[in-house]
C-alpha cells in the first residue's frame, strides 16, 4: 500500500472510531444506567466494539459504573452512565440581537446561563467577540464546579461559517465578509473553541437529544430572525462541500418578491423570518396594536397570544405565514424525502401548536403525496435554547474525537 493509501486508511479508521464513540455516548445519555449488552443491541455495534468504546470513555472519565444488574451468565453486568463530573461544556448562541451562553455538565444539564443584548450597531467583529467572551466568563464563574475542567466552548454565528478555518464567511445581517472570528475569540477565551452556525447546532441538538434521535434522514427548520434548514442525512449532519448546506432561507419563494437582506428578492426568509412576519402584519393591518416597534420577540409573542385568543388579525397573519412556510417546507419534503421535519427556534416555540397544525395542512396541499405521507412534522421537543445546546455538543464531539 502507498503512503497516501495508508494515511487514507488511517483517517477512515479514525472517523469510524469517532462515529462509534458518538453512537455509544448518545445511547448512554439516552438510556443510562445501561449495560454493555443493551448498548450493543441499541446501537447495532458488536459487543466487542462496545466494550472497546466504553473502555475508552471510562478511561477518559466520561462514563462511570453506576451499579450492577443480574446477568443470565451468572456474573453481574456493570451499568454505565455518563459521569457529570467528567467535564463541563459551554455553548454560545450568538444571534443578531443577543449573545446567549449556557454552561453544561457532561449529561448536558444546564448549570448556568448568561444573556447579553446586542443593540443595533453593536455588530463589529471585535465587539461581538468581546461580548461572547464576557458571556463565557459569566457562566464559568456562575456554575462550574470546583476542579471540573471545561472541555471546550462551542460558538455559533449567523450566516455562512468556515468551520475548519474558523472564519465567518458571510453574515448578511452584519455585512461581514471573511472575518477571522476564531482568532478574535481565541484572544479572549482560554478554552478549545468550536465554531459553526446555528443550523448545524440545532440539527446536532435534535440528533443527540430531540426528534431526530434514531432517525436517518431529518430536516430541522430554524425559525428566528433568520431562517434555515439543518440537514441530517444518513444519521449524520450534512454540511456540504463548503459547510454551506441548509441555506434554504435564501431560496426563492416568490419571484420578484420582497427584498431580502442577502441582496436578492423573494427569499423564504423575507416572508417567514421574524422581520418578514412583522412585515406581513403591517400589510394585513397597518397600525395594528399587536405591533411592538423595535421588538421582534414582543411582536411575535403578541401575535401568538392573539391567535390563541381569536384575534382576527393575528389569525390572518398566522394563516398567511403558515401557508408560505408550508409551501417552502413542501419543497424540502419533495427534495429530501425526510423521516421527520422539526420546527425549531424561538418563533416556532412561541407560536407552537397553532403554527404546527397550519404548516402540516399546507405541506399536505403543496407536497407530493408519497413523500408528504412519509414525513412526520413536529415541534422541537428540546427544552431551553437548542442552539446553545447544540453548540455545547460540538465541544463534546470535539472531546470524543
């Protein structure tokens, strides 16, 4: 075998070992305390592979023996659980209007949170990096147990991110182009850093803890100020050749439609992102009392409460936006034929069941029958901030790799 072929085989072997660690630790998180035979049955891995992987995880202090159960062979079987004291993880959700950080133990239980506002104009790269570092410092001080190491910090940034190079390639909301963000963050944060965008974070959160766990093909629709679709294909996050997969928010919904902040017209985001929903409100009922000027979250909350209370304006806005969102989701269903479509992030959480039911109806109208019948459409079951949870999971995956 050539040297290049040998290196390729070694790389492939490392990837397989890392994937096995992910699979086993996910299952321990889900089912623990759990025996090795039960892990083998649940993951589809051989008992020898499970024994090897759990041995590695135990030596690293990530899992511990949490008891024993009787075995048919007569020898008690060890029950394994994730060790909360094995390390701490920090996940940071940097959005257009805030920086939200959470500190987790290894079971991904939240130990501390910090949220700092980002006012309009506070979008310079150095300032955003400083705010991110301040949020990390606050949660570290508030919640990290004495002597427990921070294994890493995952940070998500809006827009397109070069994960390997640590560069914010393009963030339309801040007009960032090629910002060397990882270097800026490393000046202020003394832990190993993992940079990506919120689409990948929400998808990882659903794969590890939410509606995509155990699924092969899933789409996670992120509905916030921005809009995108995280993709899990073959049971793993699909990133695309330049880590740009999932920019569904900037596909065309209406030819020649509303201007979008990306510079194009008629994008999905310009209709079903929070600013697009607010624009629909102003078109349906100019001067509506539901409008909270300068407050996206407040306006969406008022619309959600109004739709439940039977307010005709709120219901009309929900109807229009759910129809537009359903048409765009139907394209994803037709293209990818997923097992599950998860509606995630704060707009979906705020509107909740009324949005879900309306979107299901719209997908039924616009998608082809066979893929539509195969796709379960659900609200994210992940509690708290799925983006910071997914960002912390990047750090956990980094520790496992």
